C-alpha cells in the first residue's frame, strides 16, 4: 500500500515540507475546529489502494496494521479502531466500569463530561465528580484526591475511574503532573484513562513521546480526525484482555465496521505524514497570540498548542468581521489546524484589529443568548 508506515518512532517526528502546505484546501480559512480538515490528494490515493477485508471478522489487513502500529507506538498490548473519539472514550469508560454504583473524577471542562451527549450516564449509570482547576489550566493530584470516594459507606458511589484530557482547551497537562496523578490512582487501585484526542499536540509541543505519556495510563483514546487530518476514527489502546472486551461493546454500540480498510489506511497516513505538521500549526497559533496581545487582547488561558480562546473581545463583532473577510469563526475560540494557510492567519489578524477598533465605537453591539459558542 502506498504511504504505508514502516517505523513506529516513539518521539514526535521532525517537521516535513510535504503535505498540506503545497495546496490550498477547502478549510484553509476555517478556524472553528481541527476536525474540519479534508483528506489530501495523496491520502485519497492511499485510501483508494487500501485493503477491503471485513473488520468485524478481523480480516482487514490495513485495520490490523493501524491497530498494531498505534498500540506499539503507545507501548500498549493492543489497539482497537473505532468510529470516533466519543465512541473511543465511552468504550473505555464502559469497559472499566463493571457494576454500578460508581463515579468518575474528571476536569469540569472535559469532553467526556460536556460534549458526549450524556453518554456516561446512558451507558454506565455512573455519576461524575467534576473538578474546576484552581490554576485555571489543568487539574492536580491534590484536587483529584479530594474528589475520590473510597471505602464502603453505602451512601456514596465509589470512584471507579479517573479521566484526564490532554490537551484540554489547548493546554498541556505537564508530564510531571500526569505522573503524580497516575501514582495516586495506583495507590488507590483506581484505573486512569486518557482522552488523548489531542495528545498528538501535547507530544509535538513538549517533545514527550506518545509512549511516555501513555505509560502513565491504563487506557488511552487517540483521535485521528482531530488534528491529524484523517476523515474518520480513533484508536483506543490498553491491555489485550481489555481491548477484547471493548471490541464486544463496540459491536453492541453499533460500531462494528465492515470494509474499514480505507479509513484505517487514512489513519496510518495521518500519523506518518501529518503528525510532523503540528509544530507548524502551533507556530501559527503563537504568532497570532503575540499579535493579539500587542492589541491588548486577552485569552481565557495562554495558548500553548493550537487553540486560542479570546476573552475580552466582542464576539458578535468578531464573527461579523470574520464573515466579511472570508474567515470562518463560530465564537471566541480560534483553532489552528494543518490546512490553515499563512494567508488565512494574516487575514485573521486584520479581522482582530478591526474588531478591537470597532468594539470601541460600538459598545452596545451584543450577541443574542446562545448565538455563539466555544465548540469543541
């Protein structure tokens, strides 16, 4: 298969000049999310040449290659290709939690808690004990421990799982804090899951390998379509017995795919070719952030990877100015991805300066309730 993976490098690959920089793709000006990328011409060719075995019968070679590659890259025994990050997280949560009552500890901004259609309650009957991080960036081991429910008091739902999301709102949870929370979880014999939809960004930003991050977790969900540019899918990794059970639930949830090879091949391609491009994406974000700061614009949290969330701009004016300039925004969150161009970044800067100037002259312009959102 063209574009097949021949190496399982454990560190972020070096930046490449090939790929999306050579052509302007449809989302070149779309800053709503890094899920909006489209397959490149080369990726489409790889998909065309992919194997066509049946995934449910475990007969597709490219799907097996993807699962084995990501498992090896993360230092885990096995992997499972799933349709989405939401499905990946929920399969892991369901497989970890066997019998209610139980509770989950996570960040109060977490995707599993806010953006997965209430699936935790639907599939596991678990309650969530969310944490608002005091540092405004990420939760700490002390905060996690304060939320744990241990013991046999029948008034409470024991903690059955701790979940971290890395990155979260574009912020990297430092590997040292991940290690502290991991040690805490082990001391209480509580499993630790990582929503690693943007763990690729954390690795690219810090130089910490996917394997090192993964070593602190029992299970991880790694997204291929959020940031890496694949059209569909995530891979969950963990112990072989765990993945075998998760495969059972995948079938029960309607996630058993048949000829999945073309999607798996795109996922393999995205890791090999697009993972190296994230460094450039982060540079675009930092360049924009520095410009915004020069205008007196503030951020919800200081941008560290590919996400900048503006906090003191008039969102109604911002989105209006973006629309007039041919830039796509849906709120104060600005997300950079591998198909954003340098031209789009420069136009976005002009949108921002016009917003700053206009909001001084039109202070009464306000958005309707619920008109704009941060998104995910």
